[in-house]
């Protein structure tokens, strides 16, 4: 029997099929035309043609954040591949699994400054989990299979696979074998927490008087919110989420005290500052959380659970480090707590909650809306929450609108809040929302964006038309780079250096030009009605351009160089 | 504080650049770095001499370990260990006096003169960094150093402990 032979391009597609990939997000070019030809000749995998490779990475990323499935990107060598760099960095910073297939010039040309040659493996080295440079046909299935395994296990992240042209062309054929049960001798991520550490943690929790649970994106990534909720209900303690961790526990849960950090709630930051024990779950003490590390929670014993040992004691020293998958470790903790018949000291607990409720009563997440004034951006987010009954996928860009979305749309479920937290990439929102809509066509998918951010990938309106992706774009249009402007107001004496946009397009016309529906909202009294109208149009993309008050700042806000709980509550009002 | 790290990793293209990239990306210090395949050709052994306080060292070890190609890393500084570096040094040997002195110093340090030119000697010496420094100093007092090359240190724990898969 003769074995069937395949080209490298066919192997790429067959490998992806074997790994149950449904979509490839990409853009063609010289070095990958053979792969495009192979894609054309099959119908298991659908290719989504974006309008810019950066959008392909964000679209794959959004798809992954909503579904948990690894997103796949395909780009040609040189500029195609370098256009992916921002999207790869975005995924890397938020630990999102992604496989980027990058074309490369023929192996014989590598190093010659050939046409469209860029050392993409070199360019991306600091922003990937790993990369593979294929040099022979046989490398292809192996590299792709390993790339998926590495991207999706341990602390997830993007993996780049470089594919030179000469191993893809029809002239070269070979047998196809793929191993999907991967073992890599140098890569064995921890799964279970060390039992001694678990015991220590359970003991410390039992003795705590003012415990706070602080959870992050790790909970969302490992689909551990049910377990988290169970743990938190067992502990009866307050819980705060990071920006990446929102939805890890329901935003309306009575023990939830809001997001913490730079624009977190007063009660969350105060609770952290006054805690005697902090249980950190899948969070990494980012500088946007801690504020000044020197002043960070000096009296707290810190239990830090994370899959990535490098995240532990990097910025904040952990007293009880536990390396392992957060869901597995939480189960271990629950078991241990039940073994030691854990029950919190009710007197201490009620005192702690009394204190927290005092902070809550300050209502730090609030704003004033005068009926005769311009629409406040916060009001728009509240209206969206009401209209979608809190059940939408909310993708955001980066800026003030992102913080308003995080503060005013309490997420009931994980994977519903999709934003670029670690990298803060403007231009992420629309393509990410498209990836979500592709996966969940029957759900409300909103892109909350700004007049600045939306223009960083606005060309994707064309992709939305082609693939019928009717997301609802809501631009909190403050005619300025609001977040930059806010800093300039607060730190730079109100000098608005390049933070406003004097030549904004008519977004309604832009939307219409791309074949979509555009709606502009100017007045408060038409806000809900017109937004509702937008959501009632189910089969077309609606671009809602809401004129909001350009003077609004995001509050509360940590005071730079201060402790975690030193905040501006309003202009001139300190915590 | 100076630390010696021994690393066992896959002998694959790109592995070295990942380590070097990591050190520069995270602003870790590299005093010296040596790498070569081991008796098992699929593996490379690397020794890095670095500097940093405990917190930095903890991060270095964890970050290196996190690289997919890396199988093991150990900090051998505080253990009983052997540290060796190779020095090749070319010195001026123009006068009888300088030739005798170079020979004498080389003998004292148990080095070898491995090549001679018309007016130069090339000397080889192995030892730890301190010994090599002392040797260079001694030579400098007697003659002119024309060229020198040091390998950077390689290290290994003493006794039964082994860095292997
Ligand atoms: C690609 C990129 N460039 C620059 C920045 C810095 N930046 C952060 S927020 C912001 C302003 C965003 O303006 P807009 O999208 O209108 O949002 P707003 O703050 O007005 O709500 C800028 C420029 C960034 N985060 N990403
Ligand atoms: Mg704006």
C-alpha cells in the first residue's frame, strides 16, 4: 500500500482540522498563497478575511475569550506578520491562548533580506509563550500540534509558527502524521497545589479576622467561577475582582465589593488595605492594582495561588505561595477547610462587614446627571445594562469608556467582559466583538468604544458586512482622547497636548458607507429609546454614536504613589 | 551578589536566543554565559554567571524555568561546587627577562605555554575567576598583555548531585 502524500500547505490545513479548528482569521499574501489554496479546497474550516492583520489577531482573541477555544491567525511574511505583533502582545499580556501561523520566505532565502522577509520569530520573542520555526515538511504537523498544546495549557499564551514558502509548495510532498496527545519533556506545568501549602493556607484563613478574596483573570481563563462562588460563600468573606477577573463572580453577588485598583471601588481598595489575610486567586498584583508597592497592604498575610510561579512574589511578596491550576487548588482548599471543620468567627465577620458597609455607603461609583446637561457616559453604560438585561457580551476598547463599562455593567457570568487589560490596546474592541459575534450569533454583542479607539480598526466594518456580524457599536463620543485628557487635567495643569480630535468623521455616515446602520444620540431624553431601537435591529450592524459630556472624568481614582486605598473620590475630594 | 546558574535545555535552534532575550528583556545581568551540547546531543548545558539580590535571583530562576526549552535550572552558588574557566592569553616575550618571568608565573599558576611566536607567548590557564584574575595581574606586572580571551565559567555541583533528565 502506498501512503498518501500531501503538500505542506495541505498539512497545515489537515493539522488544524485534526485539532478541531473551526475558523482561521487571516489575510493572504505571497508566502502563504499555497495555504490559501488548500483552504479553498476544503470546507471543514472557514477562513475569515479581515481588513488588517492586527484585527485578525484581536478577532481570534475575542473569539477565544468568549469560547475558551484556541484562536488561529494566518498572515503572510514580512508586513503581514509584523501587523500581528500588537495583537500577539495583547494576547500575551492577558494570557490568551492563540496560534499565529506566519508565512516566511523560502528557507534558501532566509537571512538574505529577501522580499517580505522579516524575522518574525525574533520580532515576537518577548511577547510569546513559545515559537516554532518549521524547516521541513515533517516539522509542520508536529509544530502545529505542539503550538496548540503549549498555547492552551499552563498559563496560556500566544505561540507563533513560522512557515517558509518552500515547504508549502505543491512540488514538495510527504506523508502526513499528527500526534495530538502531546508530551514535551521540558514542559510540565504544575496542576495541583502543594498539600502542605494548602494546609497552611486553610489554617491562615481560619484564623483570619478580616479576610479578602482578590481574584483575577485566572478564574475566567480556567472556567472556575462556580467553584470560586462556592469558596467565597463558604468563607463568607468579601470578594473583589481585577479588571480581568470581572464576571468571575456575579457582579450582583452580595459579597462582591467591586473591582479594585486604579479605578476600583473605594470599598474594594479599603478592604484590601485593611485586610489581615488576602487570598489572591489567579491574579498577579499588577501595578494598576497595587498602586505604590511599598505601601501595599503592609499588615496582610498574602496567600497567592497562581499557575505561573513567576507571577508569585514578583511585585508583592507572598507569604503562602501556591503554584497550581486555580480551580484545582480551590477544590483542594475547600476539601481542606471541610476537613478542619472551618467556620468563620461570626462576631469578627460581622464587624468586618459592618466596616465594609460603611465604605460601601460612600457610593464611590456614582456620578451626577443633570437632565439639562449633556449625557454622562456612565448613564449610557447603565442604559445598556438595562436594555440587555445584563446578559450581553461587552467588548471594550481602551480609555475612559473602558473604565465606565467595567464600573457600571455588573457581569453576571465570566467570559462576558472582554477587554485588553494588560496591554491596553486601543483598536481591540471592534475586532474582538466580531470574534464573539461569530461564536455567538444569537447573543447581544456590544462594542463599547471611544471616538479615538474605534478609528484604530474601523476598517473592520467591511469585514462585518462580508460575514454578517451585526455587533452593536456604542461610541461614547467625547470628541477627545478622554483618558489622556483626564491625566492632562489632573497631572499636567490642564494642557491638552494632542488629546483632542478636531476632525472626527461623521460616524453615522461612515457606518452607512460600509452598508450598516448609523444612529446618533445627542439628548438624554432619547438615549434609552434610541438604544433600544438599535438593539431591535437584529440582522444589521448598528453603529450608535452617543455624544457624551467631554468633561467627565473617571472616578474614583487612586492617587499616584499612594497606598492602594488612597483615592480621589471626585475632583478635589480624597478618600 | 554573584551567582552561578547551571541550566539544562533542549539543544534546538532558538533556545539560546530565548535565554539571552529573556535576560535583556527583563534587565537581568549576565556576567558570563557558556553553552555547548552535552554527552547527550539532544541537550545543551549552559552556565550563567549573574548578579542580583535574592528577589532578582528568584525571578531569574523562575523566568528561565518558564521557557519551554528549559528542562532544569539550579543555582549552584551556595552548594559545594566546582567552577572552572579557561583563559588564553598572548603576552609580549621580547626579552630574556620577560620570557623567564612568564614561564615562572605560568608554572606557579600551573598554566601551560601552548604556543610561541617570534616575540610572543600564548598561555593557557584554567581555574576559577579569582585565580584567572590573579594570574592576569601577575603577568601584567612583568610584561604586556597583547590579547586575552576567557571562556566564561562552567560550573557543576560536587558529589552525587547531578543536573540531568
Ligand atoms: C494603541 C494605543 N495607543 C495609545 C494608547 C494610550 N491611550 C490610552 S487611552 C487613550 C485615549 C482613548 O481615547 P478614546 O478611544 O476616545 O476613549 P476615551 O478615553 O475618550 O473614552 C489613549 C490615547 C493606547 N492605550 N493604545
Ligand atoms: Mg474619546
